């Protein structure tokens, strides 16, 4: 009977990663254990150890799993303003839990691994196979002539995402539409629009 319901391969890995994400978001990295993940997944610790020998590796894999599950597709409205507002709204809605987890519940991960928040973000993003939706939006806007690529310095380029992350960190909830519109209209677009 047990062999009929035994999960294998990709199905098992998906179940383990979903259990790991649920455990990580429920208890934070400080109390994140192989035992807790195994209990949620209905499996044994050795099954998890074989795939992720360190709990830090399992935590990163769980974060990536969540990101894939809650993928954000870049909008293409034909307007950089509308694309950015739509993208930041979706990011805020889908990623507020992840940003909160990074900020509030991953402190012990940073201490245990000796990494900084920026390094944690880079590690989390390192397995991506395609550009971030935000970068796609900016590339399209440059091609359409809506923004001046010379004004798109690394600091300016990251500004909308940085401001939104700050808002999510400060409030621990999705940003309101007014805040997102202000980020786009009052801060970012005046910095990158082509001069008349």
C-alpha cells in the first residue's frame, strides 16, 4: 500500500520544497529544522539530507521554490509608467511575505553563514535562468525611447525596487497603490525621462 503512494523524483522534490517553504515561513530560520520539514512533507530526514546536506542549502532552495511558484511575468502595456506600476503592484502583493521573511526571520541564517543581506539576495537569485521582470520592463522602455539609458545608472536603476522593499520592510505588508504610484511618478520617471 505504501509503495502506491510513494513520491519520487520531481514530485518528491516539489513536495519537500513546499514543506520547507511552509516551515521556514512559519517558524523562521532560527527554528527551521530537517525534522520540521520532514514532518510537514510526511517523509524522513534522510530523504531530505540526500538532497540538501545543510539546512542553509535547504532554506535557499525553499526561497527559490517560492519564487518559482509565485512567478512574476513582466507586463507589456506599451508604457513604461503603466508597466512599472503594474509590476510593482504585483511584486508587492506576491513578494511581501518573502521580503518580510528575509528581513525578520533570516537573521540567524546571516549569522550562521557569515553572509550579508545583499549576499543572501544574490544567493537566492543566482539560480535564475531569465532576467528579472523589472529588467525586462526597463529594456523595453529604453528600446521604445521612453527613458534615457545614460540616466539609468545602477543606483537609479534599482531605485523603484529599493524603495518598494523599504516600504515592505517598514510596514510588513503590501504597499498601497498611492505609494507605488508616487515611487514611479515622483521619484523614478523624473530621473530617467529623456530631456525635451
